[in-house]
C-alpha cells in the first residue's frame, strides 16, 4: 500500500497563503470562494493526498485550496478523549456527509428494515441471525489472514465439527466472540471484558506468552510488503489507555451530544489505534463495535456483517486509518468510511432477506397447499432444491436454526417420512441427503 502524502504543515500553510495573495486581488477572491464551498464540497471530504491531484482555480495552488478547506473545517471540530502517542487529542467534524449518513442509519439500522412479512416469524429471525454471525466470523477472520474458503468455513460452523487448521480455528473463535458480544450487551465495558473478548477471539492461535504487547517485541501494523503503517503507543500505556477507553464506552453523558453510532465507530478506531494485543486487535475492535451498536439500541446490527463489506475493499479501510493519523488526528475520514460500510451492510441485508423470502415462496409453491411444513423445513427444502449435493444432520439443522436437538430431529425425521429426504446411517448419526427427484416428489406429494 502506498502511504498517503502528509498535508503541508498548518502554520507554514496559512502564513504562505496570506503572504502570497494580494489584498483585493483575484487570487484572494478565488481563495474566499474556496472557503465558502465549505469543508466537504460535493459531499467529498478530501485528504491532501487526494486533493493535491484536483485542478485548482486560476491563481491558486493546491496548497491554497487545502488551506481554504482546513479553515472551513476548523470551526466544526469536536474533540474526543482518545489521545495520540504525543498526548494530542483526536477530533472529528460534523460535516454534511456525516450527518446525512447518520440520518440514514438512524432510519434503517434502528428499525426500518424488518424481515419480509411472509417470513417474519421468530424462528426465521433466528435463522437469519445465525447466517449473519457466520458471515461476520468468516469475513473478519479472512481480513486477518484466514485462508479457508467460505464454503468450507460455513460447513464447519453449520455441522459443529472441530476446526482442522489455524484459519478454521480463527473463524470458530470469531463466531464464539460474536455470540459473546450478544450476551454481554447489558454489561459495562471493563478491561477484563475486553481481554476476555480477546481471549475468545485468539484461543488456540496465539504463540508466545501473554496477550499484551511488551517493550521491544516490535509489534506494529505492516502491509503485505512489510511497510510500516502504524506504530502503536508504548506498551507501558496500555493499562491506562484501556481504562480510558472503557470509561468512554460506558459514559452516558459527555456534556456534548455524541451520536451513538459515532461512539461505536470511535471505539472501533480506539482499540485498533492502541493495538494493545500481540494479535487479534482488528477482530476485537470489530467485536467492540458490535457490542456498542447493540448496546445503543441498533438492534439490526446483529444481522449485519461489516467485515464482508470491508473485505471487498481492504485498502480503503486501511487508508481511512492512515488519513486520520496523517491529518491532525482527524477522525472524520474513518467515520465516513465506516458509515458507508454500515450503509452497504444494511442494504445487502435487505437484498438478502428479499432473496430468501422469494426462495421460501418458491419452495412453498412446489408443495401442495395442504402440506403442513414449518418454516425451518421450508428453508431446508429451498436450500436442497438449489444444492442437490447437500447433506444434513441433526446437528447442522440445529445450528442453522438455533433450536433444540429434539426440534431439529423431529424436523428431519418428518421430512424423511414424507419422502422429501433420504435417510442413512453414518457411524452413530443419521445423515439426510437430497433425493435426485426431489422436485417431482414435491409436485406429486399427497397431503
């Protein structure tokens, strides 16, 4: 990854602009017009690394335009309790693109999107939740180097088999961490909770002793070309910085209103910036984001997979961190990037729900109206029609729908008794497979 070009030094930039532009001249008028465009013209909050390539108005240099942009932003900055390695605070600007995206998240992630009416039972909700937990566990691990395929990973999580590789162990750990986050929503955040969450994320995958960085161990963030991207604060600050982060997470009132989605995003950045652990910092940071979103009432967050969106453009994710660090600790870059990730995840969830609703209806259409099958059985048959090579067990069906063993067993035995699945013994367990003529059996099924 190419490191962003740092912006001009602030003091030198301002003095150079006003020394060069003559009072009453055309260039100064052009500079004033640039300031009037505001902090994010056209909805784009550009970093110097991007803005320097944009053609400047006549009489102005890129440095002049950057000075105008920074002056427009200065009055909007709000400080947060996170400090950098020099003790300087991080800040963000409530620019229009941030406000617009927060509005859409308020509208969508706190209640607008619901399960399609035809599939809106409690059981269907649990099935979609299990799918989301699996997707996030897989994608978050792949972001950190897990190399197994989605299909193999989903098969492991669905069947409950033991992981065979370190990559599969990472995915299983992430899945368990996401479940743990759901269970801890009502608990205050403490350093012990953070370290326990990290323990779940890294169980069986860490080499060496102790989870925390130590002096001289050289732990930092590098790209795949071994280029240094981020050197975290010294290890002797970890304990104090964790305490400060937890206090921020638990604080209901700060004196200045902080949108709860912004708070969740800032927690994500905070832990990633401090990088307290030897490994697993990114996965723990994303788990903290989910904990905070759910705690703040964004119930839809448990159905989203932000890592799936991030994984499609990992360089953009990394660049949002780098832009923040290289431009006066301006968190607006990271905030805008993560708000966009949330928006896309919400959009993709809506598309997924519509698709699954259609699939259930297609499976239902193949059945005689009088055949009484529950939503879990319909979902399985919909999957079986699309995947005739699939095999099902009581354990996999139970995990897919988060139901009791007896419920899963009854579902599958009923489908086998109706002739809609073939049943055979494999070891001590039953395996249910898809008949080659399933579609014909569905069409001719006698109620």
